[in-house]
C-alpha cells in the first residue's frame, strides 16, 4: 500500500492530466473542494457490466446517491448498474453503509480498491458527497449523455476521509433583474452539487420584476413580471438611455416545484427570497394600494434603490404578504424563508399618516424601529408555519427579530454584531463574494456593476471572524456567494461571472482553513476545467490571480 499524504502542493502534477481523473498510480487527484484527507493506494477500480451498487435500504433518500452514480456510469457506457438493498459488500461493486465511525451528518469515508468501492456515512447526504468525489475521479465523459463505444470507466484506488467545515455552503442567484431558463437554473444547481454546496438562494422578487407565480394574486405575474424596457449601461447620473425592449417572465409554480425537486435530489435546499419592505416595485406595480402613496407605479426599468416600498401602516400589506408567503411555504420545504429587508428607504414612511400612526400606536421611536416591527411581524407568521426567517444585515437596524438569521453583506460588521447577539449568521460580504464584480481588470470585460474581485481574492476569504469568541463563532453557519444580475443578461454571461469563483467559495465552505492553498486550487481547477467543458459550462478563463496585489509587490 502506498500512502501519500494530501496536501503536497500539486501544481505541475495535474497540468499533464488530460482526462479529469488521475488513474496513473500515486498522483493525488484534482478534487474541489479539497477533502480533509486523501491517501492514494495502488491500482484502479474499473466499472464493468458486473458492477452493481448496494445500499442499506431502498428508501427514496438513500437511493439518491446510488441512482446518481448509476446515471454517471450509464452516460458514456450505456451500462445500467443494478441498485439493490443489502448489508454485504460484493466484489466489483460499490457498497454503501451507514456507519457510526462517521460523526458528521455530511461526512463520508470513501475507500476505493481495485476490488471494490466502499462508502461509509452517517446519513444519505454523506453517500451523495462521496459520489460527487467519485464523479470528480471519473473521466469527464460521464458529464454528458453520449455513449462512447468501448468507453472504460475507472477511478484511482484511494481512501478519502471527508467532512465540511461549515454546515451552510450556498450560492445565490438574482432572477429579477434578468431571469434564466429552468435548464440554466438546474445546471447552476448541478455545479453547486458537484462542489458539495448545499443551498441555493433564489432571489425571486425585486423592483425590476416579480418572478414567481402566486395563484391568489395573478397580477403579480401579469403586471409585476414585465418591465417595458431596460436601462442601457450604468444607472449613474441622468440622462439615462433605455433599450426600448419589453423584458419579463416568471416561473410557474410547476416550474418552481421542478427546480426544488431537482435540487432536493442533489441534497440542495432552495431558499426563496421574497423582498420586503423595500425592493418591492414588482409587487407595487401590480398592487399599488400596498404602498404609502397608492401609486401608480411601473416595474422599474432602471437599477438602484426605489423610494416606494410596502406601506407598514396598512393591514392589507400584511394580509398580502402572508398570503404570498403561504403559497411560497407550500412550494419550498426548507426551513428558511428569506424576506430581504435590505435597502429600504424610509422617506415614504416618514410622510405616511398610517405608517406614523403605526409608530405611535406601538410606542416605536422611529422608522428603523418600524422596519424592525415589520420584520418581527413577518417572523411571527413564519414561526407559526414552522419556518425560520433570514434577512440581509439591515434587519439589525431598529432591533433584530428574536429568531432571525442574518446574511451579512455590507462587510462583516453586521454578521459579527448578530453573532454577538447569539443570532445565526451567513457570511456573504460584498467585498469578498459578490460575483457581479469584475473578476479581472475591467478593460475588455463585459460591463459589470463595478468592483474588482479576482478568483484569488474570493479564495482568500475566511468567513470566520477572529473577533468572535468560540461560543459566538458557533453562530457563523457558513458562507454564500451572490450573483446579482443587473449587468448579466444571459445564461452564458451568468456562468461566466459565477464560475469558477463559486468553486472557490465551495472550497472555503468545505475545506479546513489550514488546508487551503490558492496555487494548489488553481492546479486542481486546471484539471476540472475539462469537466466543466464537458458539462457545457461557460466559466471564466482569464487571469485568476490578484494582479493588483502582484503589482503592489513589485
Ligand atoms: C444586497 O446586496 N442589497 C443585499
Ligand atoms: Zn405607509
């Protein structure tokens, strides 16, 4: 048995690897995220027509990993590995078993020898992540459904012991500013699964379009999902130029169910975001009576923050939002519902008699406390339905709702403050994980919102704030990258901005900090690129290093 400890930097090793796996003996395979440990053994396991998959039981969840692996094998070979329940390993087979030796819910031990593959895990999730590791060890041909005559599939013998650093590893996607076909959303989810991320945050409503069918309020999609045109270029100073082309669309409830089911089959929870009290023009264009002034409004053709928001003084606002959330809750089985809460100007509330009455009646000091009251009311509703509220870090202003989880986006201050108040936090600071920022020098790049966030800078981010005590640190659930789409009109462009920076975030969420190494990540990425090519993903292929730091060093 030849043992090679993981984490010898492997840069040059991989550049010569052509097929995305590493069957030649001893080489450490290119895995993203890097596992906690990997030891190479001698030889390869070869999948044949006799290779079947044995799992502890045939219940739907336990089957997922086995069916996923069977499909991967089937794709280029046409083989149909049998999936059966059993407690004994067989030669030439993949044997999955629940094992108390694995302590982490998402952890696994993967043992590949020339004779068999064994996966031990505490839960079905662990089986699935082991299969994603196997997927990265398999030739890239497994990524598309084209049978190749005589195709042999093998994986190098090794032992991988693995578990995530954080329980929350997410990617967000804004489909309000621009929307993407269900097929693109599924590809996005699949890339998250490949890299062991477990959450897809779907930003479904905003000023520029409401994108989810709500049966009780048909105008949300008849009116709120369409804008008459879109601003051209940056929404800085006037005069503004518009493209004159109507833009819009929405996801039907059946499509939403399809996406949620697809994500579930990859152990990804979808968190829907329904923005309130601000970023509400999609809803207010359809139902202007929910605003302070009564409108009329249009779905916004321009980017930015709008003064008109949901009126906090009207009972009708809450009846509407609770009805909407009731349908949303039925569609999304996950624990969390995101209510936005960011960038809500208070100018209308300051002048609105009903909002002012609400402040007075409830003994509130100001409009910030009114927003907090608003969010707390929504939280009570969500809790009554057995769900938990997430909001952007503005929900700290005026006081946090008692059980709220905070997404820290304006840097890390909000997250630190929330953790100190014993609230759970997801770190998503714009300076490190906003993937709508330029990923290299802007010259020659498609127009982006601004910023400069090369892969190296994304990779360097450590979501765990040092200023927190160990007890407070337990409230940092994890990390998420955000893809805002004002300047991202197509699926190809969206993938170009998201990938590979999202893969760096996946590694930050999974791999122990002590094992992170950017040059090594780059080397592994070089190998995995062939897999992304095979999967038809349009990732960014330019300069990944932080050239501004390099320039400063000179
Ligand atoms: C945000 O970027 N407005 C959360
Ligand atoms: Zn009002």
